[in-house]
C-alpha cells in the first residue's frame, strides 16, 4: 500500500506535460482543446454557461479550459451524459466510440477553432 501511495504522490508532483498514458492526446492542453471544441459544437460561448449546463463550479471549468487541470472523472461523466461524448474522447481524443454524426460535428467545430498556441 505504501508503494502505491508513493507512486500516486510522485505522479501528482510530476510536470503536467510529462509523458502520460495516451501520449499528447491525454495532455491537459489536448483535453482543454476538446472541451473548447465541444462548447463550439454546441454553440456555447461562455465558460459560465458551460459550467451551469454540466452543474460544475466556473473556477473548475476555467482550470480545464486553460489547461491547468484535467477534469475529474465525475465531471467527465457529467459532460458525457450531457453532450453524448465518450470518456475516451474527452480524455484521449478517441472518436471511435462516438456516433458518426457526432464525430462529424466535433470535427467540423475543431476545424473552425483557431490553432492552439505552441
């Protein structure tokens, strides 16, 4: 048990851009971009509106959209239930489990967003 706790503590202290399962698709920046795509696809222009729709506090949403944190599982489940996306898409960008029309809508919305700054 101590070893598992130590690994958990170490992973929490590690650089947020370090290698993660899922590679770059699982980075805070990639997840932030997908949430922005989701908002754009549904015509949501304000963080507060997105927060209200999924029942979360605006500061949490701000952290997710600014790539300062990854959504907790319970938040990701709310997003999944509200918008019909999968956890694999939220966390990893995997379009495979989405209905074809949903993946098309998300792809179109992503193409309309400005390129992320590097």
